[in-house]
């Protein structure tokens, strides 16, 4: 199959006009089927580099903001309405066995948050789970990583010591850790402690980094490590965010994450809009790099996830062109404007007309309307919402679900 958007195909390095896209992973005769799509932009699927999939409940938690560090918020969050309401559905026994039915449903709901904003990949910062957990997700949730919650709180939610987790990473997997999420002496000392314990390597992915000095960011760049920037969560909890200008100056590898909706924004596009509001001088093409190629580097993913090859589109995000500049168009993406999302050769979401075009098995998908468009999606997030409602005894709206 060949499809040809009339406008733009973009990768982090180039914009091409009117390029043919070859979808050669479907049981259709490419010689017989050629689709001309007007006013479309083709991207590689976006990457959300930090979320806690079981934490995507609403409303946000935290009555004592701004906090000087997130460790205080963690305890405050446990007393919030949102936490207790979620635990009607899921009672956390402290073991984080996320393949159990209610845990898995919540995590899948969190993955749909990313899917409906054009993400093909979301990193779930939680203890490493079994294969069943990752195979159950509607988009790609990487399973090859090691982690620690934070230097200050340790691995309270499960896993080995930071040193053992780094050793298990074999310098090939990302080692992911919250670091410097605050403005006080505790969080300002965490980077030095990471260094002291030999945990800053090129596979280290530090989440937040609000407390990092410009000199520390330069050290991160020199080592080749990465920082995940979560501005919505930072501003909500702490009132400040990562020194992105220092990071850009020294060419540190920065990716972007949403955090969970217990503290963060609605989805990855909301993060981009937050950045545009606070940092209008950052070129949107740089932001696109952060949510594609930079994320691939930080998460140690295969290069195919970081750029769009028109000759082999097993990974594709095709959206309406609302803005003529394809990078500015990123800020307009929402569920209604996504025409087609393919991840690893599997159609995950898009306009319902694709179901017949791509000969999809209707049993694997569900249909809903958003705006004035009919959409298909892999799995049935509407039924998942109904299951939560049945336990709560009332309807629960999640702002990242477009139905």
C-alpha cells in the first residue's frame, strides 16, 4: 500500500513535501491500492519518556503546594481524595504486582492516555514486571530497563538497591531514577550523591532535575547521560522546573515526559503547550527531537523508533494539517486530528475508514466518536471505563479519554 499526504513528512532532521509513504506490513496489494490524503502531516510516533501508568487518576493531588521537594508530596498524596478514590478500585498492597486484573486495567488506561495524544511508546517508571504486563498494553511499553524510585526514598515500591539495579542494567539498558525534584538542600544534594555512588553513566536517565545546577547539567552532557523534563508536574508541585536553557547550551540529551495525572498534565501534547507558554524561544523542531530521537537515546531503543523512513512505515503517526509548519502543527495534535497511528506494524488508532482499507479484524478493536469523527482503537478503553464505574458506583471521567 502507498499513501501520499499532500503536504509534509517530517523526521528530526528533515521536512519533505508530498513524499510517498510505503505501508508494507499489511495483507494488501500495494500495486492495487494507492491513497491520496489531503492536508496531512506524517511523523514518527511520539515517545512519552516518563509516566507512572497506574497513577493516571484525577484530580491532581497535593494541598500544600508548592512543595520544597516531591518526597513530601509523596506522603501528602497518600492522604488525598484522588488517592483514596483510586484505591476503591485498586488497593495497593505495597508489592506493585501490576499484572493482577485491577492493577493491569489501571495501567492500560494510563497507556491509552499516551496513545490518544499520538504516542507509540510510553516508559512506565515502576518496578520491572512480567512479560504478560507489557504484552497487554495498547502501545509499546518498554520492558528492558532497570530503575530506582529515588536516591532519597530508595526503592520503596520494589526492586533492588540503586547499585544493584545499575549492575543489572549491564550498561545496555537505561537506569531510570527520580533525581533533584525540588528546591531544598535535600534535592540539591542528590546529584552529588548519585556521583558518589557511581550511578552517573551514559545509560542513566534522571527524571525532573529541577535542583540541578548549570555545572551539574554540563557534567551530564559530558558523560552522555539523559534528563527527562516533566514541566507540568514540576510547575504544579514545586513551582519551578529544570534549567532547560543550560541543557540546550551544553547539548545535554533531554527528553520529555508527562508524569502521571496525579501531578502532571493531561498528556504529552499538553506538556508541549506548557513548554511553549513558558519557553516560547525554544524551536518546536527541538521539542520534536526531544520526543523522538532524544527519547530513543535516553531509553536505549532501536533507531527505527526515532525517525520516519518513508520506504518502510511500520511506525507512523499521520495527522491533520492544522498549521502549515509541520513542527508548529505538533501543538494542535489531539485524538480527533489523528488519522492513523501504527506501532510495530500494528494499527493502534485512527479514523474508522482505515479498518476496511487495512482489512483489520473487528474483534480486536472498538469504535467511538470524538468531535465529528468516527475512530477505531485497539482494545476497548470504553469498557475499561465502565468497569471502573461499576466498582465506584458512579461515572468517572478521565480528561485524557476522548469519549
